[in-house]
C-alpha cells in the first residue's frame, strides 16, 4: 500500500521542481507556483532498451544467415567475382610535315583496336614503322608498349610514345561487369613535325620511280635541301617498302618480295647507299684548285680526249687516260659545264707544266666539303663513304699509290664512294657561299654549319660553270623558262666488267638567288644511261610548274617580268 500511495501520490517534492529559463520570471518562489518540468517516465527507458535489443537481435540473425546458414553459397559466389586491371593504351604521337599534313597517325579498326597508319609509303625509309603490343596464347598482354622499329619512329620513340593508363573492372561469375573505373588516365604522345614537304616528296618520288623503272635502273635516291637552313624538304629512296605492311607483319608474300628485290627496299639509298660519284665531284675539285692558286678562272687546258703519261717503269711505253670526248681548249667554267676529264686529270694530278693538287690536297678539299664522313642527319645507319688515299691503298691492297690513282680520284672514280645526302650538303655549300650544313629533318631545328675555307670568288666561278652546264651543255634537259637552275651531271661505271652505269645530277635553283639544292642518283642502269638522272629533275620541275607550286611559281613570275 505504501508503494501504491507513493506511485499515485499527487504531491511533488520540492527537490523535484525545476525552474526553466523561460518561466523563471513568472515563478512565485514563496508559494512555489509557476511552470515546472517533470522527469521522463521510466517506461521510456524500458521501451528504448527493448527497441535496441530487437535491433541487435535482427543483426545477429542476419549475420548468422550470411556467415553460418548460407555462408558456403556466398563464399562460392564471391570466389567467382574478379577484379581485373586493364591497360588503357596511350595514343602514339602523330607525325606531320612542315605544313601540318599527317604522315603517321592512329586509326581505329572495326574491332575497336588502334593501329598506326602511314599515308605516304614513299617516306617509309624516313619515318619507319612500329611494333604493336603483344599477347600470349591466353590473350594476356605481356608487352604493353608500341615501339618504333626503324628511322624516325625509332629515333624519337621516347617523344612519340605516350604513357599507358589503367582501368579497374569487377566482373561476377557469369562475366557481368559489376563496376569499373579509371585509376590512371592515359597520356598521348607528343606530335613530331618534320621539315619535309609532303607534296614535294610525292612529286619527287614519282619522278625518281618513273625514270628509274623506265630506263632500267634497279634503284635510286634523291634529296632536296634548303641551302639557307639545311632543312631537308624531300628525301626519296627507291624502291621503297610500305610501312603499313611492316607494322602489321603481313602479308608475308609482300615482305618476301621486298627481301627478294635486287633494289633492296629496306636500304635507305639516300643516306645508307654508297656510290662512286663520277663527275659530280668536279665542282669541289675546281673550288679547291682555284682557292689554292693551282689554276685561275682564265687558265686554259687543252682536252684532246685523252692524256698520255710515260710509264716510268717501262721506257717507251705510256699510260693512256681517256676522257669521254675531245673538247679542245677549255677553261674551268667550260670544263665544269662539259665535264672535261682531261682538265680535271691535270688539275688533280698535274701534267706537263701544269701543277696539280695532288692526292693530299684532293683529300683535304673533299673532306672540307663533307665527303668521307657522315653528315649527322637524324636517321640511323648513315654511311660515311670512302675517300681513297695512299695509306688506305697500302693497307688494303699492299700497293703503292700511282699518279693514275690521283687522276681517277680527281674525277670521282677509282674507289671513291659517297652518299646522296653528302652530295646535296656539298652542293648547298657551293650555292650558299661555303656553309656546310648539318641536314635536319625536324621542323624548327636550329641550323648548324661549318664554313668551308674556300675563296668566295672561286665558288662564283664554279656556280657559273654549273649554270653554263644547264644553258648550253650536258644539263640542258632542265634549261626551262620557268626556273633558272644550275647543275652538274655525272656517270660512274660499275659492275665486274663496267657493264652498268650509275647516273648522277646535282645542282641548285634559282641560280641568281639559290634557295634549294638537289642531288639525284640512279643505280645500276644499262651502259650508256648515265645521263638519265637529269631527267628526274626535269619531270619534277614540270610537275611543280603544272600545279603552280611556290617552288617554281615565284621564279616563273620573275622570268616573265624580265622578259
């Protein structure tokens, strides 16, 4: 009863009365009247405890079901879920010409993969090709990088290669993707801009290929270079291979045909091919002889078509050194224009009262113009060529050096070997006043050159002789009204029985204000085809003129105004 009275006692003990800040002013302290707050009933605590107990019971039951009752089935399902790391392949940097024309790009195939595409096969030896990432038999990539294999793709692989990314993918037991997300984004490779002009390259490669195939040459090469910067505007090697075929690895029949081709498509004939230069060395011999004072612009040497030299070892016998034609009295300009062998025999090795340069000075001047060494162009495997000397002959053949060896070396024969890229650099030095440039293939690259220690007046005489070769002598095929060129042709016999000809032409244009130098070689054509290289330039000039190219259009305008 006491407990019942206590539970229902309406009286409130004074210590259970609480003041509230909101009713404090109205509370009568003396009579204990006013608003008060009552404590929570104990039943509230019992209800809260019961709710928490129910919640924990539910969690325990659910955990029991997951871990104990259905644990085995859930474990099996989880074991079949997988989290894979997928490589996101970075796009390789594109390669463009000087005008932004794409020369190597990335294209998406129907199956979603990306491959490298080369739209201009004639540049394959310059640009090269790539190898793609590789998979094992289970379809798993063990090589995740796209690598440059040859030429500029290999040389600038670090710049062109991007950084691969990664993506996490979770799949369930039936292969359904549950979630995916990029962890590391891919970074695209950088763009490589070349100094090459794609349009000039196409026309030049067509001219080389057409002339070589029509005249029976197995191969050829050509280079066009800016004489003021050393920038290469076109570099042709014929025959070429298709970089798309090599990158994809097939068809095998095409690759087998490349390997069987006597023209060696995988050889960059402009940079790696070495050839006897023949008469195209005569402008450099003349430059050195004029600078050394061996001859003057007015020196005249009679060319009867041969040079007869007494045999010092057999009295009464003579050595006959034949020229290609009896030209009569010639000065240095005419000797260059008409390619007088007798004149340059004499200037190179001396004859009678006319002193010659001698092999040591010949070697010196050839090297000053960049022969016998690499040019430093940004392509792998560049050949250095060969300049024969007494020491070389002694080491190779164990024989002494004869005056006749000097004669033949003075006209680009004997064992001389040069590359087209060397010859275009040397010709550019004649055209620009003596600057021997390191040829560049990358747009915007700072020019680099050394000065040839040659008399500027001597170069002016040589240029005049090369111009005379176009206007009235052996290079008349390019005596055109819309472009004023200067050139020097050359023929070098090759083969065991000298049954083949290598045909050369070098030169520059326009004559009055040289801007571009060129060099062309056609390899191993039939005997008598040695003057065909100049027809390559004729076809190129005609093609440029037909499309009003700026390479000749501005010159044509100048000519018209002068007329």
